C-alpha cells in the first residue's frame, strides 16, 4: 500500500515523522546530538532542564508551523473546507 493510500485509510498521519534518506539531514542530526551532549556535560542540571524545555517548545512550534503549511497547501489548491 502506498503512503497516500495509508493516509486515506487512516493508517498514517502526516504529523508522524519519517526518516528521509538525506546525508545533509543526518549530518545536522549528528551535530545536534553532539551539541546536546556537550551542553549536558557543561551545564547544571537546572540549566540543562531549561535547554530541554526550550527544545520541546521548539518541537511544538515546528509541528504547528508544519500543520499550518500542510493546510495552506490544500487551501491554495482549492480544497478549502470552509
């Protein structure tokens, strides 16, 4: 079954993340992981928790923006449900 069919039948949700095969993405992911480890080693537990909270909020922001862009894409193609 294709991704579009899975989406149609409710077996896949656009908010779920897939892992694209992109070397640049993998490199950025590795750099982020290394930076997080370095921060954890340098910061107090309280300061590191603040960084984790900031990261979580950034994830929420990205999710909201992605959903908005997804909806806007359909609206711009005439699939507006309003």
